[in-house]
């Protein structure tokens, strides 16, 4: 069965645009075929890939839904929390139970009465509107994928008129499209039970063949490989730089040129990530770790630029509107996201990154916000960039990586070295390098004779701290088994929780080392927003948990 949708970008959405109680894509620059035959037109269209992050959400208006996705990942990874129901934000972080330590031993159930799976599946309908948390990552990835499909069609159009080094200009446009397709399929496959390979929306077609998440990740890697093949034929020159600066918005740091060699290394880092985050550490073999080492060994190095998500001053004419960005969510003025006590406890004593970036919360701790769960509490405020911090802003300052980073790549290598026991000290050397680069002020741990267990504790701490807000906390919690049900060996013990005083016979909230049973789904259901208009065909992979 095939479903037909419009060629125009406003409907390139797997068949569920313009439906009530679902997301509507915002596209003020709907292109005509002739406009994509000009250099300015196709470059503007290529820049428009990131504009697909903006959609009209029922009850919320125009929203950067990619930022909603980033926030959900941070919440599930327990580096941040947001207790609000807007966009269904709190539902993915709906922990099952929190058990207080002795002498209390009280089991605190989630106030909603649901597990994460229960509450999210209850909201998985178009009628739930903005509350259906399943819909956002699915939507934004397929929006971008559709834009890239048309970009590839336009880049291969014989009528396309380019000046100068046409081979380089066409090459970077095609690499850009394949990179984003790799990005989108990788995220779909790393998040949902199943997905669709849809490379033909420019012909008005999609399909109902839902394939497994592993197959979708493989498709992501295949598109990354196509980008690598193109980039291997390109050299950075004036025409390369010109196109690069014209397909990336200035607020995303378009003058930090990602050269072809840097880009290829970034792809290897992403492919190493794809391999690592879709496997449980407990079941990984020596061969698995060898694959991680091989991919990351060709990955990013210190000094490489990454693709970024930034802001304009005042949030004007950008993708944030002075709100939709991880740093803006964090601001004290926004009050929409807070740092988790579990992230804070992962800092090593004396780490200068802690004192640089966090301070006591003005007016006292935030405790059990709106009685929605005691995991929603913290003593700490994130210091604004304009006041010397790194992770918050009230003035639309700062940017984050949307690809990989050299720190992520080095920590994948370090983890492989430490977990296999093949080169524990070599892994510690890499941790020290990152700590030095980020001005942690911590003493080196290389050549200190740490056991494998102690080295892993240092690694885990560093991965949580140095990769904060880079979109990896949830993947790590899943693959480490932290978010598995406690009955199956998961959960986190000795997890710092700000416990309300009334639960321990007092008045003031206190920090206690609790046991958190997260009990999260490993991979999400396909959103009903898709299935209502494109039911899974015969032979499709499972689409529900």
C-alpha cells in the first residue's frame, strides 16, 4: 500500500500533516521547482533543513520540537528534570519508585500511578494533542528527511545553475543532504521500535513497511557512508567555504568551517555512537568493543569543529525565540528545566567545572514541584553564561553540538580500553586530557594504579560531566542498564534525592541516598499520529511494546 502526499514541503511528513490535534509543519518559504535551479535558491533550501525543527503544536503554537526532544532525552538520562506537562515533557521521566534508605525504607511510588510506559501509551493518540510525547522525535526527523530528499533531487537536476567550482558546490550540497538523512535515520532507529525508510517523498510517496530499529540505524549508517564518499572527493577551497556559510545559519556558527576531513571524522564518531548506544554493555563482546575502537579510531580529534545549535541575540530570527534551546530552558528566568541532583553527585570533589557552572538555588531548594514526584527537586541553579557559566542563558548566548564532539569520541575509546581491560591506563590518559581541556583542575589519574572498577567509576563520572547536555545521557543510562526495571537488575542505588521533610519526620527537605527504579522502555512505540494514517503493513516489525 502507498499513500500519496504533496510535493510541497508543508506536507512532506509521512502523511499526517494538516490533521487536527497533531503537529503542523511551519514553512514560510515553500519553494517552487524553478527556485531550486538557482544557486541562491538551493542554498537557502539546504539551510531550511533545520527550519523543519519548527512546528505548530496544538495548545502551544509554533514550537522548536527538536528542543523538546533534547529536553526529553536529558530528563530520561537524569541529568536534568522538567516537571511540566507542556509537550508531555515530564512523562518520559516518570520513574516507577524511589526507595528511601534505612531507617525509613519507605517506597515512594510515582504520584501519577503509572509507569513510564503506562503514562506514555495512555497519551499515544492524536486526541492527546501536545501530551503525546512519542510524536516529537518521529516528526522532526521525518520532516528533515523529507527536505533532504528534495534537496538531493534538486542537486542532481541538470537545470541547476551554479557558478565557480560546480563539482565542489554540488558535492557539499549532496553531502549535507546525506549527512542529515544519516542523522535522522540514526535517531529514529535509536529511539523507536521500528521506522520507515522513505527516500522518495519528492515523488509523493511513502510506504507502510515498518522495519526494525536496528535496520533503521543501518540505513542511517548507509547514508553517512554516502556522505563520506562524497566528502572524500572534496577539498576545502573558497567555493566550499562559500556554500558552507550559506547553508548554515550564522547563529549556528557558520564561520567555523567543518572541512571535508573534519566532517568525515564527525561521521565516524556518529557511527561509533550508533554502534555503542544501541547495545547493552552487559552483553557486549570483545568483538563489539573492537568495532567501537575501529570506528572511533577514525573519529573526531581535538580542534575539530562540529555542527552546532546556537542563538541570535534576543532570540530574534533564530530557532530559539529566546526559549527553545537547552541553555535557555535552564535559565533562572525561564524556570523550565533544572539540573538533577544525580548529575551533581557525579562531579568529582574539587572539580572546578562544578563551581563554575552551579550555585545554590536562589530562594532555597526546589522540592517536589507540584507534587509530581520527588525526583523533581534540586538545590542547584545553573549559572548563566553571561555570569561566567557554560550551560544557561537569559540573553540567548551560547551553542551546543548537534553532531559529535572530540570529547565524546575520546570517551568511547576510553570506555573500550577500560571495559576490555586491554589498556586501562590508556583510557585514563584520555579522561585526563578531557579534564585538562575543560579546565577541571583535577589531579591526573593516569599511572595511579586504579583497578578496573575504580577506572570505570572515573569514566562514568567524566562521561556524565563532560558531555552534559550533548544528547547522550539517556542513551548511556539505557545501555548501562540504569533505566532497566529494578526487578531485572536495573535502577540506581545511592542516588541523591532531595526528599521532602514530611517524608522523614521533619520540615526541611534533605538529601538522602535512595534507590531509583526508573523502569523505562528501551525503545518507544511508533506514534499513533503516524499509524492513524499509515497503518503498519503485513510483515512489518513490532510497532508497540
